[in-house]
């Protein structure tokens, strides 16, 4: 029996990551490095229909998650016919102002793909990037998770892609899948689905959670009365509990583990 010592994954990896560039991200955003100086995780926040990134930027500042930088993005399209600053991730209304029954999220997914590519250039591995979305933003998050998984899975040499090829986690609040898809293998990215129960206005469509579970391997479901953004300690508890398991923790300098492998 031989024992081989493998270097810790934290060696030679800087604690502070390069900030994203406005020249590489085509929409307004607010980036905040971790308050404790260790950018081990990146939480991307995606607002809901008719909003901007500003409230989610303030939310990100209040969360103060350990070893977690935050990136609040604004949706690319302004909702027509409205005077106020209101944006959408994809076309949601027809020319008569009626909701589109089967909206196409492709433009938002292409935008996120470009942003992810830039973030990886900034030093962020995909399994340290976590998505948080409300309503439309939640739908974009779980749709992008599937798009990213398909790219990684189909390009992998084996049928078991490594954990570096998946996202850190996804939290969707009242945002369900928009498209019907088939997968050869379920997406192993962790997901928390927070949604209101019918007849709440923001309840997911019937079977919505089941569709997500059909696509994702590890899905935690939390039902609420309304499905709106949480505004109390009690409302945030299941999300913070989920993040306590999903977010990575880097040990202090000098205490980086040495991993030993038995051959």
C-alpha cells in the first residue's frame, strides 16, 4: 500500500478574486467582494420582473455571507410602455400588453453564458458560483443551470463529470422552469425551491416542483403562504440553512489541509 500526498486545492489560489469588468458585462451590475477578505464563493442575484438590480444590491450587502462575494445583475430588456425603470430578463408581453404564455429565455441564458465565461477568467470556478433568483430571475437561474449542465455533460469524456463542472447551488423563489427538456442524467447542482401554495398569486404552476425534480438530482422544497421575497428572520431561515450546507469554506492561512490518498 502506498500513500500519496496531494496538494491542498487552496494552495496558490488567491483569497481575493479579480473584480468583474464593466467592459465584459453588458448590463449594469453591482459587485461586492466578501467583507472578510476571502472570496471563496460568488453569489449572483437575479431580480424579478419589473425590477432593477438596485434592491438586490442592497440585499446582498445585508446578507453578509461568510467568504462570499456578491454580484447583482440588472435584466437586459426594459419593459415597454412603462415610464418607470422596470426590466425583464426576456420578453414577457406581446404588442398588446398581454403576458406571453410560453416566453423564450434564450437571450437571458446567452447573457449569463457570457458573464460566466468572464467570471471564470476572473478566477471563479463554476462550483463556487451560486445563483439566487426571484420570480423571473429564479426561472432564469434554473434554466441556466440546465444549459450549463448540458454543455458540461455532453463535453465530458466520461459519463461522470467532476464537481468542478457544476454550479455551486441555486435558490429560486417563485420561479419555475419555462421550457420542456429531456436529460440523459439529472443535474447534480443543489437546488432550493421556495414557493407559495395555491391559491397564492406567486404559486408555481401545478406540477412545477415535480418538473424541477425531474431535471435536478438534489432539490429541497420550502412552501410559504405567499411566495414573495422573505422579509423576516423566519422567512430567511430555510435559505440561510441551505446556504450553510452549500457554500464552501476556506480554512485560515497556515491551516490548509493536506489531502492524503491511499493507492
